[in-house]
């Protein structure tokens, strides 16, 4: 039957004409100067090694090596568990959605110390270079500066320092993964953590665990009594986390070498999607649909038509409760929608006066200034939009640097994808790009960095995407270092 349909389509004059037009447009797109420049390998490694900051780093590196050599600490630490940087960094990454923030911070600091010990014991060790590095460091520095420019230094201190450390920690992870096997194991463990969190969320639904009443407009959605939040205290925060992990489970389905591995990845993907559904997070659903569309289109542009058919089919498959909540997006009679709109209007009004440096990182700084600009006297702990919130935290400079990071991330990963031939690397890049796209879509309706563990996870998956961009050049590797 499928062969008959295919023959009919191939014989259709209209289909052949559309295909010819599509191929012509595709060639024009691929050959355009803008796309060619965007996908070309980024340059800058030479300028980076010639910069004053690199020279200062090399001076510090040599000094540390001399001290460790003189004290014979390099021999003392040889083979030590404290030098297993991949282990400590992976432990922090996997524990991020499960343990409390301070425990995750402790593990992340162990990863940083382990990397520092390895550099101090190895004179020949070089930092991994990516075009994003300097801007990640710059964003971390901007957040530190924003603490001292805050309307309340004490109120911004914890949030600003945590944000700066977690942003910069992505560079630690970049330097801790050296082989293909280490990268593949890291991603596998991240997916396993996502499954564990999702199973916990599904258990909450089965047990009928209820959360805060403010999570649902009971007048509009009286049938919704449970929104799962698992280990992340809030359904929207859980959805943000799942948006980062689900695409990598989908990539695992495509790259598993054995049938049972593919089955396990299918189950992992299914459990996380069910948990995403149970969060009842409309922003999360939109993000997942967008991430799925990007994932399929990057595999094959012909999936566009299939995606439209699948989207229409969802109307007849999903429960009526889900359909009602999804179609309420943009409905101003919904308390959640009108609440966000009021916050955005108030935040924009505030930023007219604080656009340069912001008000400072954290809830305390935001709440000290925002009430004076509040629209309809709506109280809020943050701007409910990641981009507005970054501008509130550290002004226009922080927002511009963050946008540059996103641009360079997509340039590096998309460029690597256009040249990549290895199957695992290709699907890893597709997963990283689609995960970032889905996350940023939800970030339009929420402050996605409000939870510091999700903040760290965003930068972890940013590093994972950059690692996949250079995976082909890595050695195969054995055990974890």
C-alpha cells in the first residue's frame, strides 16, 4: 500500500513540481552568503592564544606547576580519586535535578578543584577552546559586577554569586570530558537521571499529590487537581528541565546499537513525555512541540509535512483536559495569562529607568523596585520571562552577552552538524540544538533560571552541545578519567 502511494506521488505532476521548487529553494538557501558564513567553522583560536588573558592564564599555570612539583604534590596526587575530574563533574551534573542546590554546589566545586589539580600536575595541559568561552566568562563577570551595582547588595549577593559560578562551571565540564566514551556516558547518565525524576513525578500523579493552589486557575480548569513537580518544587521548573533531557533520549533511540538499547531509550523517552504532560505546563508543551519539530526537520526536511499531520492528530488523541488547557494559551480570561501580561508590562515600565545596570540579581532586588511599577498592583517574584529577567538582573550588557552566547552556540553546533558524518555526533548535535530551542521557547513565558539547579543544567547542556561539536576530534577513550 505504501509503495502504491509512493508511486502515485512520484508520478504526480504537482508533486514533482513542488519537489523541484523545494530543491531550488534549498539550493538558494544553502548557497546564500549569510548561511554559508553562519555555518563556516568559527575562527578566533589564534587571537585567543594571543590575548592578555591567555598569557596571564599561562603564567598562573606555570606557577602552579612549579609549586606542585617543588612540593612533590604531583607525585602524591598521582592516581588519586581527587584527580578524576570526569567523575566529579558527571556526579554534579547527574545530581543537579535531584539533590538540594547547596549539595549540588558542593559537588560542582569538587569538580572545579579536581580540574585545577589536573592542570597543576600537568605542564602540557591546555584549555579547551570554543568561540563561546570568553562570553561565558564575561557573563559570569557581569553578574558579579551586578551584585555590587544592585539596589540591595546583601539581597543580591547569594543569587549573583551562584549564578556567576554556575554559568562559569560549564567551562569546567568542557575541560573535564576528553574522550567520546566519556561524553557518551555523561549523556547516558543525564538521561537516566531524567527518567528517575520523571518516574517520581508520575508517582506523584498516581498518589494524587497536590501542590500550591496558585498553580491552576480553578475557575477555568476545575478538572485539574494535580500538577506534578517531582524533585524541582514547581511544575513549570520540572518542564524546563525535561525540555533539556527529552531530545537526548530521542537521539538515543536513533543511535542505540542493539535492539534492547533502543527499547530502553524508547521507554525513557515515553516516561519523560508522560511526565511532561502531567506537569500541565503550557509553556513546556509549546517548548516540547517546537523542540520536536526542530529535531525532525534537522533529521530530514520531509518531516515537516508529517509533523503537520501528527499535530492535527493530537487533537483526537490527547485527553480533553489537556486540549482545553492547551487551547487556553493567549486567553486573557485565564488568570495565569493575564497575570503574566501584567508582570511584563510592569517590568518593561521598570526597565525604562533601570535598563543600563538593572536592579540586581535575585528576588530581593526585584521586589524592592518592581512594586512601584507594578501594573494593576500585581505582585511578582520575577519577570516571568528569561530575557526580561536577565536585563533586570544585570542590565542591557548582560542581555546582549547572553544573546551573543546563544548566537555562537547555534553557529558552532549548526556548523558542526552541516559537516558531521558520524551518526552519534550528528544526533547528539540535533538533540542539543532542539533542546536549546525548546527551552528558549518556554523561557518566553517564565524565568527559567529562577531555580538555580535548572540554571546549572542549562549551562551543562550548553557544554554538552559544544562537546558534541568537537566529538569527532576526540579520541575513543577507555575508562573515565
